[in-house]
């Protein structure tokens, strides 16, 4: 088809207009992307600048695989580290930053508790469902307590002077640490993960039970479940922490990765925040009104408690891949984070000095 001169002029004008629009559109998009990237970089830089201080890195030579929970002997300045993948517990001298002893031949150690008055270390083994009791001075085996399977998280209630152990397909075993015997068991609807014991709040014990997609609330005196709070909009509730004074329970979900703040009186959700992936420990710092979460993604999240209903992430600190477990020691203003030997990195404990982030 042949075009007249006028038609050629109109076609040329149209092409020029389209070209101008396309160029303007792409230029605007590029500018928006650049500004977005700059804002994200500035935000991340702001979070990283507001950080805790890494004051020590303790090497764990010849320790391979996943590292689970920890406990501390404050007076003796010793750290006890459950090395699940290595089937061992390391005893670290915090003054020198060196391993001074090791307990080997364990069966996937997970939870660990040190009881100063009893001079004993209790270790929960996931592999064979036992709780092994060791002398904390000689590290010799004192007693093996057999549970059904998968002995996991542990807590020592100093008020009741009892050890609680989550285990099996749904139970909390209660152990007398003097006699080294199970004195009672609380039945649950699935394997318990993290739990918190309160002597200020009643009913008193809050337990994450991801298999039943809920949180179980236990009357500590009657030793029975009084209610269950179903999960809402998330699943895989593993870590848990407690703010007794403000009556707030902090539960972390893995799908999606989310922190939920619950009212301990009602179980109602007060707030939700996106957090680090694959979190396995969370701690509430009542003095500084901060929350610390450690996740296998390789970050430490720090969240400020503005008041009992309002929370904000204020720092995100790189740690190491697989650094899921940690121990917060308020008396020392220290946070200990276990880093396994994943992806060629060395197994170690990173020690952060805690301070209030403004």
C-alpha cells in the first residue's frame, strides 16, 4: 500500500509519540527501582548501625552438625553446649574462651539444664528419649532416666525445685532433681516444643504444640491442660518467651516466619511481626524492653517493646548459617549464639554484649 505525503507525516508523528511515551515509562520505572533500592539499603544500614556488640567468638574444634540448646554456670563461668549432630556436650570456660571438657557418647542431645545447688547437669536426648544426669564437677554419669522417645526442651523451675522435660508424642515429664526420678507426667496433644513456666501467672505453664496447631495452657498445681489456644494464620510454633509483668506471651511461627504477641489472660493476638526464618530461640529482656530472636537463616532479630501492645524491629544482625539456638543471660548482659559448621564455616559460639538500642 502506498502512503500519501500527509499520511507519511501523521505516521511519523505517531511513531515519535509512542517512542516518547515508552522512554518516559521506562525512565520512571528505573527511577522508582533505584529509589526503592536506595531506601531498602538505607533501612538495612539503619538497622545494622543500631546493633549489639559482638565481644567474643569461641571456637568449637571438631564439632560437626547441628548445635541445640545451652545453659550456663554463672558463678563458675562455664557454658554448657548441647551438640546434637556431634552427640556431645561441650563445657566452655568463659574466662579463657576455651573448651575445658566434653561429654561424648550421647544420643542427639537437645535440652540441657544446669542446677547449681544440686551440682548436676541434666541432658535430654532426642535419639533414645533418655534424660541423662551428670555430676557438674566430674562430668561422670549419675543416672539415666528413660522416657518414651524424643526428650527435647527442658526447664528448671527454681520455685518448685523441679525439672520439666518435653518428650515423645505429647508429654511433659516432671523430674525431682534430688532423687533423679520422674514424679509426674502432663499429657499433651502432640510433641511439645518450647514452653514457659510462670509462678506469677495462673494457670502457669504455656506450651507450644505445633502438631496440634495450638498452644496448651497448663495449671501447674493440678498438672493438667486447662485450655488450648488455636494458632491463627500461621503454623509451626516452636520458640516461646514470656513477659510476666505485662502478661504477654511471645510465640514464633515458621510458616510464615512470624512473631505473635499474645495476651496471657485470653490468648488473643495483640501484635504480629515478620521475623528471621527458621527461628529456634526467642528471649525477652525485661530490663531493656527488647526481644532477641535467632534463626537458621543466619540473623539475630532485635525487636523493641514500645509498650505492651506495640513492637518494632530495630536491628537485624548477621550471625551465621544455621545459627538457630541461643542463650540470653540477663545477669551478665550477654547473648550466646551457637553457629554450626554449615557451608564450610567453623563451629563456634558468638557472644554479644547486650545494651538498650535507642
